[in-house]
C-alpha cells in the first residue's frame, strides 16, 4: 500500500480536478496517494499548493501517531514542541518522507502508512507491534 494522504485542512492551495467534473460514487474526500496520485469527490485531481518540501529543507510539523485501533503512541502536540526533520535524509520512516513531501505548508492531513513504509515486521518494541499500519495526523507548519 505505501502511504495514503487524506487532507483534513488544505495548505497554501486547494486540490484541483485533473479531469472535467463528473458524478462520482465516492464519498466527498480529498486525498493524495503516493507518487502524487489523488482523488477528490469529483474524480482524479492534481496536488495543489504553492509551497512543498524539497530535499534538504527542514520540515517543521506537529503530529499525533496512532495504531489502527486508535491507540495513541506519540504526539508532538502533547509535548507542545513541533518535530523537525530534514527531507531526503532518511531521518524518518519512508511513509513520512513520501507523505509529507506531498503536503503544502499549512496543510493538515491524515497519513495512513502500511507496515512496509513504517517499521515492518520488527515494529518498535514496546511501542509499535510488528506489521502495524500507522495513522498520523500531521500538520506541515513551516519549512526552514
């Protein structure tokens, strides 16, 4: 699966349809799939926004991480301290690298990350079980 990014609140731009508007059986949802594929209630769309992270930039985010059952395992919001990482330096799991790269500054999104893009069959002992799908509520606050 990889990473699935679903917009909670748009950043410095709005998703825009790539094809003419049409009726869709899908519920209203703005989302972006890995490799910049996305889907809106009106069909496929292009990721929008003006300011996306680039390799070497420091991403400043607030996040809450949960397991599929809703159990919270970590939160920068609870610590009241934003988390920083450098894009492209493999300082975070692959799902974060690919998911946050699709977000524009100011955007808040729900990222669902499959085990192969997270901690895999090893997990993170005592915190994340093996083969866990992770769910993150992430806000890209700024780039440095």
